[in-house]
């Protein structure tokens, strides 16, 4: 499978972010990162895991509500997240309205709940998030390997 140039660029950015996560954020990475508050993970209409929240100090978006680029890794306890584009410092997550909603419906553990952002599904269980993100990293590496193999065959 040979990728189009724009897709190859995106895979290269994703691989750079994966390598950054594997090395771990430096103090400067987190200190200089925009801060995301009232955040929650969501699945975009393109099936990418993203974060939705309020950002402060974003280099191009400033201070406002945003959806991030594709999420590569998240460590809420350490206060950071890494997307394809950048590191984020994490402040408080969005209040647990999903759990209250599920409880009112008599559900024990909500897996997902739809919110007002059309086409997005929010993830209620952060434990599932690690599994999803790990699978995404594997898929990104598989796409990269297939593209590199196809490029070698062309040469």
C-alpha cells in the first residue's frame, strides 16, 4: 500500500509523536505546553481518538474550546497528553456527568455517551482509552511498514 504524499506526511508526524511519547516528556515540554481543562476523550467522525476541552496558551488557537488532533498517549495522573501535533498539560477533566447520566438510567458502567458535538462519541472509561491508543500506535506502525515496503518495490 503506497501512501499519498499528504498521508505520508501525517504518518511521519504520528511516528514523531509516538517516539516522543516513548522517550517521555521533558520538563520543558510540559512547561511550554498549552493547558487543556474540562477535557474529555472522544472519538471523531474519522474514528480518531481526540480530546475535547478548553485550552489556554495554544500557539495558534490561543484560549478557547477546541478539539485536538489525534491523541497518541495520555497520562492524566502525570498531567500530560500527546497528540500528533503537540504536548498538552492537563488540568481538571470534565466533571463526571456521564456517570451521573448512566446512573440515572440504571447503568453500572457507561462505555460511551453521546454529547452535543455532532458526530463525536465521548469515552467514559479511561481504562479503555489506553487499550484503544495502544492499538492505534500498532496500526500507525503497520501503515508505515506497508508504505515503506511498497516504496521499496517501486525502486
